[in-house]
């Protein structure tokens, strides 16, 4: 692990409270450190695991290095896809003083590696927020750039149905970004969209993420 990962992601300091009669704990053979890693929760966090609306589980983390709550949900596909489960990353915001150090990237990578290790999850899903208007908002709190950042970390999905569809019909975000001028077109005309990280071994998602981690000298595994 690199120095920042060691400083902010020590799973042995994370408290896990399983309110599911240990249903989730049993998945991990009682190893609460693995649940901590699956959540991506930083050092000294508390992760509460509970049922969510009768259709899944919710992991809610709080702590000194989380602004508000970090929320992840474990849900099941509505079809026969195997593995049958996926994770929805709902929200995670760092305190202002910890932003722009790629600490959030480290949290995500730890979560993704643990999710793949379990073999029970097909993908991790996110809502990629933002568009050109939210890159220079009137107030800093309205700044959103998820639609630019998530694809850099291996997340992909269909482009939104608007003017880009005319230029790139039936294209995925990764396909647009790979074309000459595509990155600029996406920055200007991209918008809120649903993206997924494919947890299958050797997927294009892993290729993109591992390249990003290597380029930024981020190491999250022992």
C-alpha cells in the first residue's frame, strides 16, 4: 500500500455493526475487516449493515474522514445474470480538507478489489452527475464532475439520449472517449448518466482502473 492508503484505510480500526442477524457477516466467514473493505470506509469509521426495503442490504458508514454518511447498497438483478448481486454506490463525500488528494479513488479501489474477491457481485453501479454547466457553477457547493471522473476509473455505460446521440449513435461513454475529439465532445455535451464497473476478471473496467492507479502511483493492496 502507498502512504496515503495506509494512513486513511486501516480496516482494523473500522467498527462494523451487522443488524441483519449476521446474514451479511456469514457471507464473509465472520471476517468484519472484509466488510469494512467492501464499504471502502476510511480509518476509524463505523459501518452499520442493515436490511434495505426488503430487497437488499445497506452499508452506512460515518466517521471523522466522511462528510455526512457514506452509503452503499447490495442489490439483486431482476434477471438471471450471474453473479446475481451488484453494489450501488449511493454517496460518499470527503471533508473539504481531504479533497483533491485522490483519497476517494483509494476508497473506491479497495471496495472494487474486495467486491471482486467475494465472487458474488457482477458490477458496481454509480450515478455519474454533472455536465458542463456544473463545472463552473455560481457557488462551489454546486460543483459536480462525476460524468468526467467516473469513466476515468473504469465505469462505463450508454451515453445519455441528447445531442451526442446524433454524433455518436448507440455509443457507450468509453467508445466516445476513444474517438478523436471524443473527450472534448463528452466534456462539453456529456450529462448525468448511469455507469457500471464490470467486476469480471480482465474486463475493460479493470484495465482502465489499473492504468489509472499505476499512472497516479496509487497502491491499495498489501
